C-alpha cells in the first residue's frame, strides 16, 4: 500500500485541490487515465476517498460533496494505478455506489474540462447536447462523443446547480455533431440518459448561455 500524491481535504474547491497538488502546468501533470466514483452517501464518500488515496499513487482532481447529498471523487494517473484506486473506492463504497467510470485513455479535452471545472467559451456551429443523470455518465458521454467525430467540446458541466446531473455540449459540422451525440448517448449507460438534442443552425444567443454556477451554489 502506497501513499497518494496529494492529501486532499474533502469539500475543498477543485481550484484549491489543483493548486495544492502541483505547481506545474496542467499538461505536465495529468495522466493518461481518469476515474470517477460517485457515491450516494457523503460519509461513505470520505471512506472511499481514503481507500483510493491509500491504495495507489494517483492524483486527486476532485473530492467534494454535491447536491443532492452525494459525494464524487475524480482521480488521474497511470492506467494501472487509477484502476487499482477505483477498485478500492468501489469496494469501500459498497451499496452506496451510485455510478463510476474508468477511462484508460481519456480524451485530453475531457480530462482538462474535469480538472478545470469547465471549458472556455467558443464560437458555435451545429450544436449537440447530451443530458445525463450522473457525473460519471456525463464524463463517459463526453469522452465517447469526442472520440467518435471531429467536434469541439463546448461545455462539460458536472453536478453544480443542477441537482447532481451532468451535461455535455459539443459543436462542429452537423454530421460530426450527430455522430458525436449518438456515441455519447450510447455511452451514457442504461437509465442514465435524460435528454439529447441536435441543433443544426443555432441562433447566436446559444453562445451566451450562462451555465449554472460552479462555485458556491450547489
């Protein structure tokens, strides 16, 4: 059993976690694999985080309580280490596990969005939106969508201000957006897909849509 690369206080903001982990640029510190564990119980979330960080050398990207009384953990690092840490977390979470995902070779834009808590505003072409019931499903969907077609990740929103759900927004040529939304919806998992839409010719107002707050309000 080895220590993790970072000792993280659950409930810290993602910015604090990232800052305390390392001072190097994002591209120099994220690993090739990403795992997310979502737990129904905050108390059990603490227990799972402890088990994960003790089991393998991984970086903790997020560890916090969210609405409605859930707890989510995101770790990154080498594939074997992340897999081992996730297995330990799932074991400790037990019946409180809500969802999880392991992406051995996560798309870099998805990893960056999870680590930074969102993406920069960009011009929109055709738009695809995938809405899902859990954070893990949102990350699964985003990764599948980005790998299925030539699209740009316009937003990846996880939990805050939307009752613990998640959504993915991609933009690009219409045929690519349609393929990406198909792949992302399929990857969401049984029962996780809440909604999916493709807008071929979006009005300019869509580029100014304000996402729910990512800090403070949950």
